[in-house]
């Protein structure tokens, strides 16, 4: 079984600030650093560092050399990546003294997908292969339709949740990886128990992994429910924690590990990611979490 991730690649500009800038306010930042990021790239890196071979389909702009290099350095299969004219996607991230963040996205080349490009790449994947999607690229609805017809196992991390997802047929998703906010939008409830009940009613064949930040995570598939506590660490920057969890979770699933073990490894990996600054750079290797 192959795994293809069709997702964003961003240059993250991370500003260290005292507090997140408020409406109408001007503040000085203490430091500016740039990192490779984007939910797509982060999740491919997490998959790869967890030990899984992953194909990444995505688009970078003229300034995207560092993103292409990051993929190659991490052993991601880049044959379906494209570089086009114009700017890559980027994110302006503020991280405050309490490790809270805020993210402003510019989609750039991440929203330049065409149906032809999607058809061409999906030609190389067959029934039973896994497809991972987030929501930082265009045509997610189209990708889901084509992939479903081909019999791919579709995994959706509906992040960031916005109006573009309303045209996606969620009944075609096999695995949802959602945080509290995204789950509330999809299920229409806030309490985790209600969310899981409603998700089971709406999508009875789907696996749901609900991540709850420092309250841990819950896996639900039909009548099986498994909970995992978050691992307590000193939080430096939460950027890419969810992406790390997603990559490690899918890597464990592809390796046919028991769910309890997968959740524990994913929690460890996410804990390591939040204890370091940056997105892709903060994602641990499997050897790190095994030690
Ligand atoms: O999930 C974290 C990512 O969200 C960052 O790397 C940033 O690029 C945004 O896409």
C-alpha cells in the first residue's frame, strides 16, 4: 500500500512577541526566524521521520527551493512536486511568551492545483492506497471525488476549517483526524463525547481521531474507543504539533500496530514537537521518541 499526501508547503516566518498583536495595535517583535512548514509538508515530514515512505504532491513557487530541499533531505518522494512561477505559500506566525501562537496564511502556489495535474498524479495510485489531505490547497472536493472513484482510502485533516470544506463530500472520508475546533464544525457539537456520538451517526464507517491538545486524544471506530493522555512537557511552540500527531498516527496504522501503541507514540512525538520551536524542524525522528 502506497501513501500519497496532497498538501501545502509554506515558508513560515515566525515572530517572537510578548503577546499576539491586537486589533489596531503595533508592537515590536523580539526575533524573526524562517522555517519550512505548511500542514502538508509537516505531515509528510512526520510520516517520513516516523519511518514511512510517502509521496508528496504539491506546488511551490520560484522562492520554494528550501521547501523542495526539505522534502528531499527527509527522504520524501518528490516526483509529483511542481515548481511554478510566482510565490510559494507562506505563513506569518506570532509566538508569544506563553507559547501561544496565531497564524496568518498566504496560499500562493498552494492554491494553483488544476484538475489535469490531479488526474495525472492520481493515475499512479490504485485501490487500497492511502491518500492524505488537509485544507490549505484548492480543489480538495475534486480530489476526494476522483480518489473515492479509484477506491483510495481517504484521510482528511480538515485544517484549517473554512467554507471551502463545505463542498467536500465527507461521507467519502475513511479517516478523520480532527481537533476540537474542526470536530465542532463538522459534527455540530462541542463536548468531545457529543462530537464522537454525532460523528459515528453521520459517518458510521469512518475512523475518527479527536485531538484535544493538553487533554490528550481519543480514537473511535464503530464501538471501539481508545483514549490517550497528552504527555506533559514544557511548551515552547505548539506549531505543527497536530501535524506531527497525524504523521505518526498514520505511520502506526500503516505498520498495523495496535491503536493503543499508535496513540501513545503519536502523543510522544507531538509532545517533543511542542517542546521545540518551528514547524517541520520541530518534528522528532522515531529514534528520538523511542529513547
Ligand atoms: O500546522 C502548522 C502549519 O500551519 C504551519 O507550518 C503553517 O505553515 C500553517 O500552515
